[in-house]
C-alpha cells in the first residue's frame, strides 16, 4: 500500500489549495479514505472522510463549509479542496487508509500566511 500526497504550498489567507492523494497497492474503490492534519505542537486531527462510493462525507467542524473531500475511483485518487483558508489551517496534511492495518502518506505541508 502506498499513499502519496501532493498539492501543498504557501497561500495567503482567504486563498485556496487542492490536495491530492494517489493510492496504490490495494483496491482503492472498496475503502474509506480520510484526510488528517497535524499543526506544530498539536496532535494529529481528522479533517474529512469519504466513503468508498464517494457519496457520503464527514467533516470536522473547523473546516465544514470551507473544505470538500472527493474521490475518483477510476484514478485511485482522493482530493481535498480547501477554500477560504485561514492561518490556523497551517499544518502537514496526511492521507490515511485502513487496509487491514493503518497506512499513512508522507504528508504535504500547507502554510497559510500573508
């Protein structure tokens, strides 16, 4: 199993970024996919989850209405569209899947700063 995130970077407050997580080594379309994040000095937290079919999602209260999780099962990829970014969204963002055991990507840094 391999999860590879991309799309992070530096953005000004109010800006947008789209993260991608390319998955391989398992039958992607059968599994729930999740984005987490970890800010400096804080614990890793759940950001958003999407079911295997892509028709049910969950968001942390802190990102609800600003972030959108989606997936393309034909491309084995899960996305996180982040709009109206705030400085407190600054963190390393991780893709996660539980395929028998837990698998994490290497993370992608998102920095929101003027």
